[in-house]
C-alpha cells in the first residue's frame, strides 16, 4: 500500500527536499528534468535547427511543470505586474 511506503518520515523528506526526493525505484524531479533537458538538446533542437520546422514536445504535466520551473524559477514564482 502507498501508506506503507510513504510514512511520516518519508513525507517529511519529500517536504524538506522535493526536488531531490526519489521514491523507491523511481527518479527525483531533478533526474526527470535532466533527462528531459538532455533529450531536448540532443534530439529535438537539432531536428528543429536542421529542418527549420517547429517541434512539439509531449509529456505528463508534472515533468513539464518541473522542467519549466527549474529553468525560470524567479519569473514563474513571482507575480508579474502589468
């Protein structure tokens, strides 16, 4: 059961360092961001540059949100005037 894995101690670790926490057998959000960024730089951008056509990247929401926040944290975390 989920509650067997995510004890109070484990949840405290998640809250303390969400970016680097990895569940048993899983990846941390930093790992996901690194893997996604690597793929974009080695596979997607070269094709866009070579072909001159736009590209589309599809993934699940949390991975995309984390990758965007990791790249532009201050811009996304502060209210924008105007």
